[in-house]
C-alpha cells in the first residue's frame, strides 16, 4: 500500500479488481485509487471469503493453492 502512489503508472487503464486476504486493505486501496480516477472495485471479504464460498484458487507452483 505504501508503494502505490509511486506505482500508479504500473496499473492497467481498465476496470481493476483489488484483492487482499480479508478485504479491508484492498478496500482502502480502492478508495485511494477511485479518488485518483481509476475504475476499481474491491473483492469484499477478500480471499478468505472467496475460498470459503468454494471458489477456485490458483498456485504459481506445483504446490496446492492456499490463502497465506
């Protein structure tokens, strides 16, 4: 979150989803980005609620995916 102001140029010019573990930090990021004019939404409940709802997680390695 602290790097975000310096990295706005790295964000896409498209509708963007902000995600964190429980949804509160990403909600703060959404507020900031919306004030900057970005089209962004928060994943309410974060990845914990996503996983609890039975939705798929993906791993970048051969390990089983999990919310860390």
